C-alpha cells in the first residue's frame, strides 16, 4: 500500500506559475509505502507522472529501494514540471478558483517478493484541493511522519 503523505501542496503556486509560463517550480511529494508481507519487497527505479485532466505535466522518480517486511518506508520525491496546453492552463486556474482542482499521481512499479517478480500497473492517487492555499492529503493511512 502506497500513501501520498504530503501534509500540504501549494496548488495555487503551481497554477500561478503556469499562468505566466513558468515551469521552474520547486515541489516535492512525500510518499510512504507499507509492506504487509513477512518478507522484504525489492522495487526497481520507477518514473511517476502527475496529470491534470489526463494530460501529463509533471514527473517524479522513485529510486530503487527495498521495503522491509511489515514496515513503512518513506520517500521524498522531487517533481519536474512541463507546461500544460493553453486550454488546460485556463481550466486549471478556473478549477482552482472554484476549489475544485484535482491532480492525479500515476506510476507503474516492478518488484520482487521472495525472488518472485511482480508488477503493479496503474498505481493511481488523486490530490484534490480543499482550501485556497493548501491541499490536505486524505490518503494518509500509512504515513509515518509529516515534515
């Protein structure tokens, strides 16, 4: 189970930067992974995507790691952005102003459990705005800490 654990994300800052054509935005996302198995899970490096209305505008890299059995593993991943199309930038600004902005985190993972190769396709989480300046994660069931 993977949880998006960022206590707050400045969605307004992303929207404002996109409106003026700026993609040099410093942002990271806190993810926690809980391994419910009694044995360790080994994951390969994974590239994740951030989407708005099915258009990718950001990527993040989850490095190779081992999730110990029955433990939480935390990650702080940096996000790199690319501009959305003009129509989606305007719609994103409109959704944000109406407190109705939803972004999607998406990734495919390859991993091993006790020597058996497996994969999870389409791990997807949604981040929704619920206040004008910050968004709270509703997906924090497996979050170890908030920094």
